[in-house]
C-alpha cells in the first residue's frame, strides 16, 4: 500500500476531502489491456485456462461433479481443444 501511495502524484495526495480523493482515483488512467474485449468472453476463457469451466472434462477430472467426461457429440473427452477447434 505504501508503494501505491508513493506512486500517486502530488495533486492526488493534496486534495481537501476523502470524496474528492476517491473521485480522482476512479478517474485516473486505466490499464487498457486489463479491460480488453467483452467481459463475458474473458470470463469463459479464464475458466477454461484454470480448468473450472462447464466442459465435461473439467467437471469430471478437476471439479469431480460429473462421472463422465464424454461430450454430447460422441467425442471421448470434452476438453477446450476439442470444443474450440473440432466439435461440430
């Protein structure tokens, strides 16, 4: 937290009230890469990366919620690669 405070400019540090301080913090430059693309797609991609999606392979092998990793199209295992590139 000290590093964050030290990284603020003198204008942000010398405001007259807490409300103005919060307003200035909210309106500081935002990292554009953090907010890149639609949020819903970013959530789905993150879930696939951390193996916590609703794909049967994740539900079966990682989360132990279902007993079978078989995909509805008949493929042996519903994983992100099959889902993204091969599944009809």
